[in-house]
């Protein structure tokens, strides 16, 4: 998959999730994201590592956002289910984000300090954008600090996981590198 198309599809998912939540349609973004994820998996050379990465990112991201919600640092619009749980559309966003790790963010691999900076700045900016569109309410400067620190830690971890679970490398390359590690 081409990195530009991958990035555009991520943006489509992001806007569908955020605008859907802001307009009382939390499942709209989920549906759009599922189409993007299926396209992503269809384009992968190996689905299994890509699915593993996506599910791992979903768990990490879901726990992070649940912690933000549970501590009262932020609130989400239109959860799609129980308001005590992280919204369905946020979980979809984590899946969409996982889809860029091995494609349009591949260049950031091995650049973990850059990953820290990217996360520390980009993560909070995404939530701030979602707040401006009406999908999230950030309750204090503490929310921005928690987002910045959380994303600064999570981003390089996700880049490392993406390197481990890369469905966009040729299968023979993976087998060759595993043979050298033995």
C-alpha cells in the first residue's frame, strides 16, 4: 500500500470517528474504520502479524483512553455504549492508527526519540482537534499533560511493536531474519 493513500485513509477514519461522535453517530466512524482496516489487511503481504499488531494497539490504546476517562481528565461525546467505558469510536481510532504504523509511519522506525516527540506533540493535538469538533472535552491542563506524557511513552512502544509485527514485508525476508536470529 502506498504511504500517501494509507495516510489519507487514516484521516478519513479519524474524521468519520470524530465527526460521527460529535453528531450523535458514534458507530459511523466504526463502520468507516472497519472498511479502512479491511482494505489495509487486504493490501498486507501477511495478515497475521498485521492483525496481531492491530489487536495489541487496540488493547494498549483502549486501556490508555479508559484511564483518561476513569480519572476524569476528559469526557467523550456519544460513546455508542456505556458512558463509563471508553467509546466505541475511540477504539476504532486506535485500529485506524495501527494501520499507519507499518506503512505511512514506517520511516519513523528506529527513530524512537522522534517517536517520543511525535507522540508528545501529535497525540494531544489530535485530542485538541477532536475537542474543537465537539467529540471530546478536555477538563484541564492536566489532561493535556497526561495526553502528552502518555503518547510520548506509547508511540515508541507502538513503533517497536510494528517492527516486530510487520505484515508489509515480504514473507521470505521475515523467514531469513528469523533464521539469522536462531
